[in-house]
């Protein structure tokens, strides 16, 4: 693994998942793998689970970790080629990234989309320019369109539950529903895009994506999934329901305030096969998901969050092995 920005870098997904589960069982099994090496974690946006899970995973492999909250503590970076820098930006990526690459052996970057210019966001200018200029392996801690470490943790969580109840899935393929949820602000499509991309590439489950009419995701990430605008119909027979808000892709960055009825409840879940419920967190309680669902035995959100460590550890070890 030379870098990690999407499922296309994962190689064999099941092998990566099994490596993560091995670390969950024995966190320090490779504690000297990264000794003498350093990872830099550059955050252009806020983070809780991604930041801490990556640090924990790196330390369990023996890596030294440097964290910079670049949005607060660093210079405002410029990413436009040929820019006349007479505005708010202070340093060009062409000057910053090569220096960072001299300081660390792996560079991990987190950056959100602005949700103003779809073409600019979906060009993934920020993460791709770090890859172009840093000269070291780059890991996405979430980019403008994707969140691969979250998606790997999601697949790990689903795999654990499939393995814990093998008799439930004999002679049939599990049904996973990605369900849009209400929110009070415009959120990116990153998690939803990434989850769809990973489940479709995994080929171990049938994916249904449900959302209000007009709230389609980019077909570049959803191709192969079934799209259903009737939420209750989509939930019928579901084994897993992944709840997530995203703002509009076609009417870029807009939110749909009138769709409060899309919040998942225990009443809606009666149409499922006692489905397990997932969410990447943070979650707006009683807006995206009701308390009764989040606090029920059907909720996997805490398990998902915990699995972020093992996802990061598996990716870091794969990168260390490829760049030994």
C-alpha cells in the first residue's frame, strides 16, 4: 500500500479487515514495526475520533506522532496553480508539502470540502497536491469526497457482526441500507460516498441507498447500489441500517429542512430483520437518530467508533510494509 485515500488503495479488503481484527485481539503484536519512523497528522478541520484513533494506532506500532492543527496553528495554504498570493493565503502547497515530507515518513491529512464549488471540491485538489509534492506516503483522514478510514472501520464492524451470527446469513446475502437523515446544517457527502464505494467494492452484501427525491449522491460512488426514495420500502428486510446526513450533490451544498420525517425510529425498524444500526458519529440526537435507537441493543455506533483504531493500525502497518 503506497498511499490510502480511497478503496482503490486497499487491495484485498477482507485481508485488510482480518489484519485489523488481529490487532483488535492483540494490539501490540507489531509494536516495533514503526520504531525509528514518524507520522505527521495535519488537521485542516476539527476531529475527535479520527485524530485520537490514528494517534493510538500509530503509537501501538511504535511510530512517533506529530499532530498539527493547521487551521488554527499553521499558515493558510494556497493550492491554486499560478496563484497571485495577494490575499489571505500565506504559503503555497508547493513550498509547504516537500518540507513536511522531509520531517516525517508518513503524512496524514484531514480536509473538508467548502460545499460552494462542486467541481473544485470533487477535483480533490488538497489531498492530491499533498500526494504530488510531499514525497512520502499520504493517508486521508477525510477529504473533500471520501473518508476511507471510517469506511474500513464500518466494514470491520459489519464483518464482526456477520461472523458473530453466521446462521442468520446462511444461503442469503446481507442487505445493508444507507439511509439519509435530517440535519440542521449542510454536511459533505464524504462518509456516504465512501461507504457506498467500499460496500460495492467489497461484494459481500447488497447495498440500498435511500434518500428524499433529489438527494442523489454522485453515481461515481454509488454505481452498483439500488436507489430507493421510499425509506420504508428500503428498510424492508434490512440487516444493517447506516444512518447519515449529506447535503445535496446536484443542488450543491443545500440542505432539505422539510424532511424531518426521515429520522430513524424503532417503529421504522420493525420492517427490518432486527437490523443493526450504524452511524459514524458525531450524531445529532433526536434529529438524525432518536435516543431510543441510539441507546438500544441494535445500535453499533460505539463498536464502530472503537474500530477506528484497528482500521488505522491495519492501514499504517500496510504502508510501513510497502515502504520498508
